[in-house]
């Protein structure tokens, strides 16, 4: 009975966020248009270098778009409820915190996938991209396990707005910017200054992009990509429980200091 | 059976250097409507937030129907619901979309939630045709009625009303007060009501606690409080018991904030 209630509650978060997307439809269209144009402009940079480079850049734009949606939706779910003023109601509802966070993750995955597919279609139409020779199955598996590691990162980042309203939200943006810089989204990490390169090893996006480019550009199979897939899986398996434990501790801290409340 | 039992609760906020609650000790039996009156910043909302499992006291304990609010928050959450002074909603969503979300969190079937909330809203004079409009387009009074419906359709056995009528227009205020009065007559729900409004406390509450500077000054039935201090109204009780004017205490609290 309790398990059923928790599942229904998870769907509640999905349903609520979909309702919000519908209500903010104008903004959704604006953001979608911006993202398509952004991916196209990045793709056009590579046109003079040949199709392969266009694909290289486009994969970076698409995957970064997907992973950053996951990261944003989860890490900012607390900050966002604080601004809306609903944080106290959500936190005093009789559901487990895992259910609440899993509901946010589920929405982020659905939303991120839909957005990525739409951008992919638009970009393919404009740039005439071909996926001939790509191992799509391997790419899909890499995308799924990459999602897990980014959900874990999002959960870890979600504690920041819980501990400090504004500074927390600022810190999650900085965290995202650093991941963008060091993960080789639009370039190989070898071009980074030597002192910055070690940081790329700590970003799961580095491995995601490397593996996805391998599957889509070089047709690498799952067997060839297995070590990277395993590494991504391990990062996800480690970060998700770590994120949940950290979130629980941050919630206790917020309850002791009176920070579990709306803004204003 | 006691619905609420608080023992020696103390709470202070380091950052603001404020003592929010001082040695709060009281019991509310099941079915009682217990009022807490006090100026802004006197600790009313802090106490409600502790009972709502959103705040952990520095010392002392609070139980709701024997469940400790810190040790067994989930058990407490299943028994309570709350209305705060601000109708906290996703304002872009309609009343129904907000309530449907709450229904999912509390495991109430959608259809049942819709029927119950419409019945509650109808009894407070909320026009049914506005149920599907974004909340940002509804008046403050209407939003507060939706907040009351949200707190009740989950069938709580303890209802925490934190200044539910503050800032409402006179008509909405009366409709909300009538509804609470009816609820008290028709059900055995336990209600904890915080308010600034002395007349509201006197009409709706079985017993009243006067709070100032985080501490309870007096707890009793309204009539007994007036008799004890030899005055005719609760504001005068406040003045006699604290030695201060109501406005003066509010000003102090604002200065602290």
C-alpha cells in the first residue's frame, strides 16, 4: 500500500512539472528555438572542416544539452520550490525524500530526452547529418548510463540550495560551468592547459562524450566501449546513494537552522 | 488522548540572534481548538513549523498523537495538514492542478480529491467556475480558501492554521471563520490556530495561549483569562500579562527582524 502511494507520488511530480511546462509554453518555445539555433550555430562552425567535424560538434551540443537539463532540473528543484513558495508543503507531505527526488529525476529524463530528440531532428534537417555506420544501440546504452551519473551529480548539487538559498543556486551554476569547461564538449580535453586537464578526469561528461563520439562517429560497439560504460555506471551507482545521503544530512541542517522555508 | 504534547521547547536562531521559543510547554487534547495569540515575531509560526516537522527544536520534545515530530516525522505528517498565512501554491497552475498534485502526495484518488475539495470550497462560497483558472488570477481570499481545501481533503486529524485570515478582506475572513466554526462543530478534528485577531480567537478557540517574546504568558479559556486579569477583552489581557502594549511588542519584533 505504501509502495503504491510512493509510486503515485512520483507520478505527481511528473504530472505537476508537465502542467508547469504547459503553463509556461511560450517560454518553452523560446528556449527550444534558442537551443536549436545554438546547436545549429555550433554545427555551422565545423562545416568548413567537413561532415565528421560537424557531427563531432553537434554531438557535443546535443549531449551537453541533455546532461545539463538533467543536472538543472534536479539540482534546482529545491531552489525552484523555494521561489514558488511551495517548499514547506512538499517537505511536510508524507512521502519519502527518495520519492520526491526520483519524481524530479523522472521528469528531467523525459523532458531532456524529448528536447534532445527535437533538437536532433531540427539539426539533422539543416545540416544534412547522416548516422550511417554509427552503433545506435551502443550510443543509447551510453546515454542511459551517462544519465545515471548526471542524476547523481544533480543530487549532490541539490543540497547546495537547501543549505544556502541564493549562494547555493549560484554554486550549482559554477559547478555546471566547470563541467562544461573541462569535459571536452566541443574540443578534445588535450587542448586544455596542462594544469586544467586533470579536472576532466573527474567529470562523468568527459567519458560520456568520448564514448558517444566513439559509437556515433566511429561505429564502436558496446563490447569496445564496455570499460567506459562500466566506469560511467560505477560513477552513477556511487553518486546516487551519496547524493541521497548528503541530501538527508542537508535537510536535517536546514531544519535545525530554519532554512527549510520559502523565500520572502 | 492528547493531540499535541510539547515539553520544554526552546528554539533560537543563531544568525538573527533571536530566541524564537522559550520553554514552551502545553498539551492539547483530541478534538480541542487551541488558539495562540501574539504579535508578529512572537514565535507562533516557529511553533507551528516545529509541529509540521519542518523545524527541529534546540531542546525539548513535541509529540502529535504520541508520535515525536523529530523521531517519527513520517507518522506525524500522515496525521496533520497546515494552512499558512501565505497561500503557497504554484501560482501559474490552477486550483485543481495544485490540488491534484497534493492529492498525489497524500495518496488520495483524484476523483475523490476533486469531489471533496469542490464541496469544501462550495461551503466557503468559492465559485466553482474559477476552479480551473490559474491561481495568480484569483483574489487573495480565494487563494486562501483553496489552501484550506487543500489542508482538509487529506482528512487530517490535526489541522495547523497559522494566521489563516490575516490579510483577507472582511467578507472572505468571515467566510473562512464560519467554515472553521462549522468544522469544529461537525467533526472531532483537533485545531491549532494562531492569530492576531483577538475576536477570532475568542469565537473559535476552546482555550487560548498568549505568547510574547517566544514564551507562553498565560493559557486558559478566554473568559477565565479575562476574569483572571480583571479585564473585558483579550488585548487588555495581553497588556496586563506582559506589561506592554500590543503595538509596542509588534514594533520590537519588527526591529529584531
